[in-house]
């Protein structure tokens, strides 16, 4: 693999990870995709450092063709551990809380992107790791969780819609329906290019229309910054998956 073959989506995904890693080390805190951190308390400090270093090193590795496969696998393994260790207990405690499912879905989207990069960067020889269906289904299930969360918190989500757009609640229902429809399509293996492209575009627009203006207007509190970082991380992840699915659809036998 040569440097020229690193795709724009991979660059965006890598840059977001590197930025989160640097920010986490500077703040010495669980940042963005690593919120809320882990228990027990005795492990929080070393894990804060570990999460930031994983983001920084894996993000840099994805930009270096020689180490891209290793970086993708390292990131995938860490995200899988994070799903079980960090997000799993919250789900076990509150399985009916859709906010918990949304948080789980955020990590699942990043995991699906890392899985996609691990699969496409090198022939691993492991059937599950080389599966095209695995990351697609995981991504689709996460989108369904996002849509359900939108519907469960319509009033709260409507406050995020830019003031210049009319019918705030209608936008919440529309984006929720788009998420759910795309998730069902991906999990079912239908309309793959359309579903991934539209879902990635929707997440990109969330970052550009909601969170970027808030940060530009001086919203530098930790909650706003974390949400902005998560939004762009999800968007980059979506485009990684969309580009891989586009290649698979164009060359089904490759």
C-alpha cells in the first residue's frame, strides 16, 4: 500500500482520533469518545492516559501505510474492550434507557469503522475480522439506537436544531426516521450505498450545523466540546464505512 491509497475518510478518521488523543493528554481526562471512563476509580488515571495514547498512536498509524493494519487492529481491539468494560455495565444497569443505547451506539460506530479499516487494510486470514457483513450490521444497529433515542427525547433533541430552521420537532422526527431506515437497510443488507452515504452525510451535517457554530460562538465548555468531537468522530466513521461499502458494491468479487 502506498500513501496515495489512503482515502479521505481514513484521513478524517485519523485526524479526529489524533486530536482527541492530544486533547485528552492535555486535559488529563476522559474526552469525547472515551466518556464517561471506567471503574474502579484506582484505574481511572492510567486508563485516561491509555485512551489518549491509543487515540494518538492509532490515529497516526492509520496515516502510515506500513502500520495501518496494525493500528486498525489495535484500535478495534481497544474499542471492543471499551464496549464491554465501559458501556456494558451501564446497559446492564439500565437496559430500558435509550440514552444508554445511544452511548453504546457511539462506540459501536467507531468500532465498526476500525473493523472496516482492519478488514480493508490487509488480508488478516481471520474469517470474522475479514467479514464485510460484521461492521455493516454493527453500524446499522447503532443507527437504529440513534433513531430510537431521538424519538425518546424529542423535546430535548429539538433544542439542538439551529434557530434559523423552522419546525424543530419535525426535523427530529425526520432525522430519527432516516437513522432507523438506514439502520434497518444496513442490518438487512439492502440499499447499502444509499444508506451509508445518507447516514454519514446526516452525521456530518449535525457537526457542521449544530456543534461547529456553537464552538465558533464561544461554547468552549467541556460538554459542548465533547459533543462536537463525538459528532465529527461519528461522521468520519460513517464515511469510512460508506467508502468501503462503495468499493465492495463496485467490486463484489474482490
